C-alpha cells in the first residue's frame, strides 16, 4: 500500500554532511509517523530519529545535536540531515512509515522498529576517517 524509497547515501569524510531522502508513494493518507533506522554489520538495528505530525521529532542518543529530521508534505518526502558525521555512523539507513494509531504517539512507539508498517530498501552511508 505504501512504498518508500531512500536516496542520498554515499561516501563522505568524517566531519562532513549528508542528506538522506525518503520518498513515499501509494496510500500515504493514513501515515502519521516516519522513522529512520540504521544497521551496521554485526549490530542490531538502531533507532536514529523519527517525526510525528510534521512537527514533533525524536532522536536517538548517538545522533542528538548532529542529525535533523524534516519533512515536505507536498512531496511526501522526509529528510535526514546528517552533520558532523563520524565513522561509527557508517551503516545502511532505512526509512519506515507507520499508519495512524488510536493512541498517543510516544518515544517508545516511534523508536521501536516493530511498530512500523512499511520499510524502504535502505541506502548505504559510509564515513571514512
């Protein structure tokens, strides 16, 4: 029902910046929250950040102050601006979308991968030292 396509990944040097995009298509009317997750080889999937109702954002501890999530509703696109990149940010980055729920969206919800209904294929981000 909803398709997500990430783009913008690539190779950057430590301290550099990169902006990822997640374009949504299909039946996006009921989607209310978008999240970014990442997974490095040998590690669990990690919550990066999320956005709810276009104005409420959440971030994982490891990226606070460096990454910013924003959205363009007209384009059905969510962005992840990544600044001050570190080698440990190297991972495949995935975007995800959640349909509206009957309860209040909280950090515990938006940071939990299993709560999301749709996932993109991921985009590789590599940060060299």
